[in-house]
C-alpha cells in the first residue's frame, strides 16, 4: 500500500534461530499455529495467498498476502477492517543482526476511522506477547507441535478486582514485573514460574521452567469495563497437555470465579 497510514505500531524481537526457520514460522500454517492463534491455515504460499487465523472457529478471519519476499518480508492485509475504505496491514520484516534473526513487525491502519486509537492500544500488549512467544517457540520448541489449553471467560468483576485476583493467585501484588519468580497452581500443587510480561490490569505471561518451558498468557481484553479474560496455556508435549488440560482449566475457573 502506498497511502500514509493513519496509525502505526512497530515492534521487534531478536531470535537465536536461522532466518529460514523464522520465515517458516511466519508463512506456514503449522508454523504460525505454534506461536500465534491455534487456528492457522495458509491456502498457498506466495503473493495473493490467503491466511486464515482464529482463536476459535467463531473468531476466525481471513487476511491476504500482499507482499512476499522470501526470508525478507511478508505482509498480511485486511480490507474494510474498521469499515468501508479502511485496511489493516501486518508487515513482517526479517534480517540477520549480530548472528541472530531480527523480526520487525509493522502494523499499519489505513483510512478514516474513529476506532483506530482504541484498536492499536488494545493490540500492542498482545503483539508484545506474541513476538516473545515467537522467540520462545523458535529457540526452545522448534520442531514441536504446540497444544493449546484455553478458556475465554466473561468478566463478572471490575477490572481492578480481576487483576488483583490474578496476581494474588501467583503469590504476587500489583507490583509484579517481568523477571519475578512466582508460584502458579495449574494442578494439585504450585509450580515455579518466571514472569515474562506484566502489564497492570491488562496482561500477564508466565513461563514454567519445570514444565518444559510451557507458557501461560492471561489477558484482560481491551480497556473497557466490560471485557473477557483469556487464559491461553501453550504446551509443547502431547502427553503433558493431555494430563494438564482438566486441572489447568479448573484452576483458570477457580481464579476467575473467586474474583466475583
């Protein structure tokens, strides 16, 4: 696209993995599903292809590949994203820097819409986490298949109360920050976790070193008083995922319901 974007968000991550592997993770269905949404399909590689993405069948959407430079750049484009005459582009640029692969995301909104500001504010936290998750997948789990254990629950408590309950569940407070060593209960007993992302009242990401570096992302969606809480546990071992699914979902609901 040649028009100047109305809004733009730029984020990047350096990954200790070959650029060819990062390219696969951005352009192949299974590669995308291993770090982004659990539903990811690519109808064909190359310019003009369709990428289907979704957190559930009801939340799936299609985006078109409108730029394709192997191992350098791929861009997804959604037309009429925020109404007629608007478009949203997610452009992925790859380069080698200092022996690592730098992946730079440029999200751009085109066309007049009153909703761009709130949309971009709502997606920045998510993209920050997903770029981390892309790095984690390529550095720790490359060649494995991710299994997602998830719940998306409508909040029935105010945002502050919900956030306080989430951080209390890992033995922390509002002062929780990246790098903290905490204890999270996904089964019968607490498990050590490292905080990888903490954005007050919005999102928390926990990595479990003793569970094969599985990672849990908890998102209090958006910024309004009416919201959902998403619990997304990425497990890179089929047997462990099967064992954890029931107790993990029980733990998610216990924390959620205790905040009412």
